[in-house]
């Protein structure tokens, strides 16, 4: 966004808010309402039973209503962003935006509430009266010092969390950045001098939290529009600001900046000058958080002090202090234990979790959000990115545990492993589906070789594979390139210690690999010269040879180049499993409406009926490994003999072959896709179907149909793909596609490792 034309940004923003329908929110039902029975359950008379249960035990509201996951984002519009007192109606787009962030990042539902009231007494009464509706209240854009009074009084009267994010959200992120900056500088919080420009809600809350973490009030100097806050000053003073009044003759920012370790700016653009920065202590932290113009531009600060660490509130510079780093996840943890408040212990837990996450290797999701590369922990990366999917998995459990330990949790979490698993499934839609395979992979601990070992996605996936203990990785690639990229991406692993390496340029097994290649493929058109060249240049060939020779248990390849060429190398070197006549591909898609397996999506152009029958048995084996009972539909344009085209006849013949081999196999066809996925549609065309419920495995008559169905499902249904899973090789070998993500590679690693442990899926005899 840096340097973007403001006129273009304005036009795009208004277009974004207007279309395709006004605003950013909608309310969606979570239960079906399609017939009279549903209506009786949802409303009268069934709803009365829910009401009576809550009368008997108010805690049942958490189990019978949305209250336990519902937060009010509430404002009176007196301090909206940097726009000032524009009123509650004009502040509504901001509240809607906050609601979207809650839902997107933490799955928390929100009603935005804009209140036309500036009287503190009346505003507090309004907030308190909302308690039966919500599990928590997020106060937003209420001007100071009234915001302190409103939050303080509402908290005292309510039994749910009341959290003014402008204060505490900023304070938590500021404290996490200070924690990491001081660690890098080798300084202690109780020893550093802090100079703060600004004495509003965010500034004072940040200082209060830093003091509770160990900073000394005597080392903190606050400046506002009237200058230094000192004992005896009367103008623009209040009881919250007075906590930081010093016995000093200093009256300006310039008077107190000498030897400051931390500058905290939450005031106005340009107030910190380069000459001020030059007088700060070594390795200073400059938090210039005013928006859109910071107290000092990062370029000027760096020029004045190359050793400075710099944070801003802007997205076009490193170390952006953004409240979205914490508020969704603090509420997530608080709501999940039924916390009565968000206390200091919970805020401390959030600070520590955020600071610790910044020290971990950057996520591949973050790297994609920033154009392919994310800075590792250091001066340019003191706090995590708002796009880091691990924020919820670190902050929410830490906050929940702190709430329990501090005695404010009404519904303590009994099993934190199960809770962490639930959060993981929110972040990674594949989490629930992949859980059984992850467990099997951990137990097996097989050697998985990655052909494109220099690829960033493979390196990031390898980090996760090591952390999750899914396999013993082997990376093919030049060691100096791999080491350099590990450093560049901030990954925490070491070549030769955490994973093996095959260097295609100088591996001592080169001659053995050439000999092995000629032995298996010498009669398949591979000449000695070609073998020598390919063993130096084709990492898929190297990986397949390592797998063939027993130096690896499974192969992952295909991130670059043509699918068909990699498939040929695997067929030549690894070969087919006993009973398999050719390869096929099975793709899993996780859609909002359910989980579906599609075949064949990548390999066989026009399979025969016997090949489709074989494929059905092999697919069923793979599906069972996910803990899913396969229900297979042979898909066609025809429903149960409605047409007599070649493809329809082929699918009918395949069904006969399957039933001849296993009469109890749950499969039917030929049928159209909507017939396969809808019991109602199926009932209209047949009364004699072997499928119980909806099909979860769809086998297509040819590659055009399978590939098209996969791509349409991915795009139109926003489905998450896993695969393709290659069916038929003698040993686990999978050819991925160039669009695969690091998480996709992790998932395929678990699939390949499980396959290596239990054997290939082959047609039933």
C-alpha cells in the first residue's frame, strides 16, 4: 500500500463497502429450517424447552444459545480511528470491520452496536443492560478520559469480560514488542528509561501494562500537548495521567529524551526529531505509532540511529503494531472458559504468547501474504504478522489457562490437547480430516524424500514435519542453497542434523544411482548417456532411485515441471504395485458442505470398465485410512440406465465387475453428480440404490470429467484440496502440482508416511 494514490484507495474502499451488497456483515442460521418439524424445534413449541432449561440453570445459555460465542463491539463514536468525534452512525463501518476481523481470525460472532450517548452514567447503564445477550463486550472508539471511567464502571457491574481494545489491545502488542526488543538489546525492563509522547487511552494503558510487567514508574516520562507530565501541573490533568507525574524541571520532549531506551509514540506526526533520536541510549526502540503520519518516519530514524529498532502503526513498514494481533484471540480464550473478566494475568499471558510466537520460524501463510518472503525474528520482526495462522493457537490457550489459574473461568477446559486440536481445525480446514493420518505417521516415523528440496514450500513444510514428528525428511538439493534459504526464511533446522541431504551435483552414490537407473529402465528407452544426465539433473529421478534402493520410504515430487514427465519417471523406476495395471489419482476436497474424494483427476484419460472397478477398490482403501467409510458413486451424465452412451455403459459395466468381486461393497451407479450427493434427488430416479446417504467418493468416467469437477469444486465451493494421491506405485510416490502450499506438502507427507507403514492401496483380488 505504500505510495498508493489516496483517490484510488478512496474509490476502491467505497466500492468494496457498497457491492455486491452494502456493508460487510450478514446473519446466517446455523440450524436447518426446511420443514414443519424444523420450525417446531427452532421456535414454538420446542424453543420453550430451551427457555425452561436456562431458567433452571443460567449456565445452560452457553449450551443452548449463541451467547457463549457472541461479542458486542460497541462505540459512541467519540474517537473513531483518527477521524475524531464523528458520531456513532459514521463509526458503524469501523465497527463492522472489527466484527469481520473477529469472525475471520477467531470464529467469534459479533453484533456491532452504535450508541447515540455521550453521558458516562447513561452509557454505562446501556452497556450493563446488554449483559444477557453477550458473552463479552468490546468497547471501541470512546474518547479519553471518559473511556477509562466507562470501562471501569461497566466491569464492576458485569459478570462478563468488558475490554476497551483501544487501551488494552494496543498495550498488549506494545508490551510484546518491548519484550522482544529488550531481549535483542540485552536490556532489562526494570532498568530501562521509557519516554512516552501522548497521554490518551492507548498510551496510558500501555504504560500501565508495562509497569505491571516490571517497568518502574520512576523511569517513565510522559509528554502530551502541554509538555511533560510533572507533579504540580494542573492543566489537562486527570487521575489516570497523574500516575505518571514526575518530580522534574523538564518541560518538553527534548528535555527528557536523553538516554531513553524506549520511545513510545501515540500522539502526532513529526514530534520526534532526528536530533532527539541521536541522544537516545544504545539500541533504542522507537515505537512511532501515530497514524497515518508517525512521530518520526522510519527512514529518518534509521538514518539518525542505524542501531534503532522501529515499530509503526502502518502496514507498509516492518513491525506494524496492529490490535488484530490480539483482540480476536483474547476473546476466543476468554469465551471458551466462560471468563467473567479479562484480567492482568490474561493480558500478561497474551503478551508472552505473542512475544514467543515472533521468535518462531515464520509461517508459509505469512510469507505468501508478503509476496513470498517473511523476515525471521530480529530487529525487523519483533512481533508476529497479523496473517500468522498460529496466533489463535498460541494466544487463546494461554489466555484460557491464565483465566483458569486466576480464578475467573466459569467453564474450565479439562483437556487442553483437545482444545488445541479444535483451534487447529479452525485454522487448518484439513486438521480434522488429517488427524488419523498424522497419528499414524508419527507412530511410523518413515523416511520421506522431497525432490524439490530447495523450494521454499518444501523447506517450510520440512520445518512443520520436524515439529510435528511426522517423518524423517530427506531433501534433494544443493546444500549451500538449502542452508542459505533456511537462514533467509528464519527456519530453525540444520542440514545434516535435523534432516538428510542428497546433493545432485556431488553425491558419492552417483555411479550407483546411474547403474540402478539403467538396470530398471535400460529397456524402457533410457540410454547410458541419458541416465548419467538425468541422475545429475532430474531430482525426481534421484528421489525415485533412492526410494527404489530402499534409502527412503516415500517420495514427494512435482512442485515444478510437468506432471506427466514425473509420472513416467516413477513408473520406470518405482514401478507398479502387484495387481495394479496403471496409475490413477485420488483427490480429496474439503468443502463447506462436506468432504469428498474425486477420482481419477490427473492420470487416466479414458479408463476401461475393469480399470474403473480396480480404482473403486483402491480408492476405498485410501478413504478408510482417513477414518471415513467409503460410499462410492460411479458418476455419469446418465441416471441408472437413462442413457445408452458409451460412458454410461462403461460405468454400468464397472458396477457389475465390482459387485461380482464383492456383493456387499457400498457402491452404485451410473448416476449424475446431484443424484450422488442428494438423497432427495436419488429418490426421484430410483428406489433400489446400494448407497446409504450421500456419496463421499465420486469416480468419473474420464479425465476431462474428473479434472473439471476438481477445479470447479475448488473455485466455486471454496474447497480446500488435498492431493493428488497417486494410486498404484509399488512404493509410496506422489506427484503434486505447482499450486500446492507448504501445508499441502505437510498433509501429503502424512499420507505418504502412512502408506509406507501400512502398504500401498491396490485393487481387491
